C-alpha cells in the first residue's frame, strides 16, 4: 500500500516528493488519506482537501479505520453521485460500529465523494462544472472541480486500495431494483476475486459487466480505475428516487459488513449468498429527444422484446416516441420523474444469463448460485 503510493509519487517531480513526503504515511504503523493520519488500532476522520483551481475547490469527508492486525485495504466510496443517499448513510453507520482494535487491515470510507452535487442536490452532473464525476476518472489535477475530485480520489484512495466497492443507488430520477455490477476482465483468477466481492455484497441480482475495460484511454468510471490498477472492484446499486429509507440503507450497510467478513477483516463467517440471478448484456436505453418521459414499466419487472417501457412526450403532452424493450429481460431501472434530456437514460434492461453466460461456469466451476 505504501509502495503503491510512493511509486505513483516517484513518477512526479523529486522536489514535490521531498516537500510532500512528510505528509504521506511513512510506515506500516500509520496510514494517511488526505489530511487524516491514523495509527494502528485507531480510527480517525477528516478531509481530503481539493484546492481551488480553475474553479472553486471542495473537500471530501473520509474516515480511516486502521486495524490493529495486518490485512487488506478496502476502499468504500459513497456519494460519487450526490443524490444517491443510502450508501452515504450506510457508511456513517459503519463508522460508528467498526472496532479498529478488532479489525484486520484498513477501511477507507469516503463519505461524500461529490460534495458540490450533494449540497447542490443534483442528479448525474455537478452543479459546478456540469460534469458527471463517474465519467471523469482518473481525473486531472488541473481540470475543473469534478476532474480534480476524480484525481484526488484516484491518488489518495484508489491507489492505496487492495479492494474497492463503489456504492451507488438509483439517482433522484431513477426507480431501481437493487443489483451489483461485476466487471469482468477475462483474467480468470482476477475475475474470481471480483466475483467473491460481488457475491459477498449479498444482493440477489448481479450484472456481469463486460463493458468498458479501458485497455487504452481514460478509465472514466471509479470501478474501472481500480481494475486497470489491478484492484478488484464492484459497483453496487441500492436506493432510488432520492429516498433515504432504512430499507435501502440497510441493504448497503449489510453488504459492506459481509464484504468485511469475506475478506477476513473481521472474525465472523461470511453469509453465503444463495439466491443470485445472473444478468448479462445490459443495455441502457437513451432518450432520442428532450421532453417528458412517462414510464409504463417498473423497476424489477420482466419485459418481452418490444414491450412498451414508456412514452416520450413534448412539453405540451404530444407523443414524440414510444420507447420499447430492445430484448426480453429485466428492468434494472427506469426513469420515473418527468424530465429527460436527449441522450440521457430512460431505462436499463438486462438479459437473464443462461448457462453459456454463467460467469462461474466460465471459470470452469459449477454454477453455484443458479
Ligand atoms: Zn450513481
């Protein structure tokens, strides 16, 4: 963990390293994230400060729980999208319950990654620069605020992690049935570690994500940024439509605790996930125009190819387009508040994976949870 940090710094200027070295963790007995340095067996909270740049700076509240015993570094990131509240509340609950004296390894909790979006109550985009933080990775220290937040999350949090869980939910406009994105790289032993995280989180729908692997170019997404650094990562979705109901919060918190069990960071047996429906070939259906969307389906519904998902109308109520399911599958989420902009999602649909698509079978193992 220390090595990773110092290697990344070594690629920058020696002068900067010499000036800055004192502020980074300098031994296994302490661990530093942003302004927070914590010794073994302790937990501390503070901020990663994002300095002013071409626009106003920000700050990211973090808690580091540095276990008394050796173990992996688990990064938990909430609030990449500021309107997705349950994971934020779940990590606050976790902070109050973790006992670092009984912990093996280190937990880095990012409580609210995107403070401008959180305080500005915006979906998808930052009110400060109009950018989607989850498309800005690995970030740019000289860019606008979303790019700088991504940069500091990459260098301060992701570069120090051995595992990453990026906690999301349906955004303020999305009715969503809970699921996990499990990214697949094609490296069987690496993917097995990611699968372990995905199963441990405990949700009963897992989307096999063979999407952007970012072999070249920007990693864009939080989880992809971890993957290209050799760090297993999943993205979890619990919550919808701006609700902070305890049902959603508990799904997220329960998932995190079970990941801690799975990684042997706490001395409790992992709760086995016995009911997974594997999903594949997901498609996000985008709105062809700006207007008003009226959903005809709901999150979690099973739909046939061609089924009407909703109708897009203009601002007088005249129908512009009928949005249909491109194939038979499950509705992961559907937009359930009226406004949509051209090119934005109206729904996400996944196919139920058959045996040929079963991820565990691809790893030459029995398909355990089907
Ligand atoms: Zn999100």
